[in-house]
C-alpha cells in the first residue's frame, strides 16, 4: 500500500507495509510507480519525499516470497517495473528526497539511490545483499551505487552483500546527512519546503544538467549546461529572482 500526503507544494510518499518491513510486492511496487508518475506531472507539487511506514524500515527490499517463484520472463518484467519506478525518482522535473527511517536493502537501497538527496535515521541500515540470494541488484544498484559513492565501495557492498550503518553510509557519500530517528522526517520536510520555495523551472533544469555529470561526453554536457543556463533568461522566474535580489526582498517564484 502506498500513501501520498500533499502539504502545500511538498508531497510525502509512504510505503505502508510495516508488517512486511515495507517490502515491495507486485501490487505495492506498481502503486508506487503510478503514484510517482502522477506526482511527476502535478504542477502543484514542487518536491517529493519518499519514506517508509513505522520506525523499522524504509523499504527492506523486494518481497522475496513473491520473487522466489518467478520465471526468467517474469523476472525481466519485475526488474523493468523496478527500473521504471527508480527512473521516475531520478528524472522527474522536481527534487526527490529519501527519508531513510530504517532498513534500506536491495530494492529499497536502489530506490533511495535514485532520489536526488538521501537523509538517514541514525538507526538506518543500507546495502545490496542480493548476492546472498544467488542474484544481483536488478533496479539500478550496480550503476547508481558506484556513481553515488565510488566504484571500489560499490563493488565491496555488491560482491559481499554486507550492510552499512548510517554513519558509514554518510562517510562514503551514500547519504547526505544523518539525524536522530525522531528528527528525521521533520528535517527532511524542512529541506523539502526550502526546495519547494525555489523556482521550479530552475530546479528542473539544474537537476537535468547535474544528472548528465556522470554520463556521456564531458564537452557535450557542458554545451547542454550552457544552453539550459541561457534558457533561464527567458523565464519570469529569472526576472523575479534577480529583481528580488536587487530589491533586497524574498522572491515569489511561479514556475514560469
């Protein structure tokens, strides 16, 4: 089950299967993808927070009981659904933030990696333990973990299947910050509200440009950044932002 709560321009998406450590079965993952797709096209939502219900798990992974009987074709479709969900988090034209309130293992870690920013509870545990089940990460973990941390650290976690605590995750850049469990959601929402107050069009273009950093040709990426920078001067938000700075007042962005 997926819960979506909108608070002004911030949407909080909660994976709500605490009895199963918020593990994702077919119905839950499909609902998550559909909910994120809707939020991606909702002009009233400027930032999205992803978290898990309860205080034990963000998403403890995919539902192994469900996966156990999959055929090769079914596994390919299941992996495709996970990739589509993660890709929405990675590419939607607004910031996505993971509030990691407990175990983020396997697919849960992969969904967190697809978010733009990751805040973790001090009790959180993260990892890619798929090798212990005789498989490999299937929702982007082999790629995003290396891009977020380092190739050596990513290989260590993927090949050994070990988990890391929040402090180690922060040291390696896997999470941006660590908070006490009772502070995590409030601090994440504080950041989300700050982001939601900024220019939606500037955030979208900044995210698009930053996502290019670890792919493609460097020169081509710089050219794209230059194009997006120039396009910013066609927007009302650019005029409002610079005008507010000169006038020493708070800007009021409209996303136009």
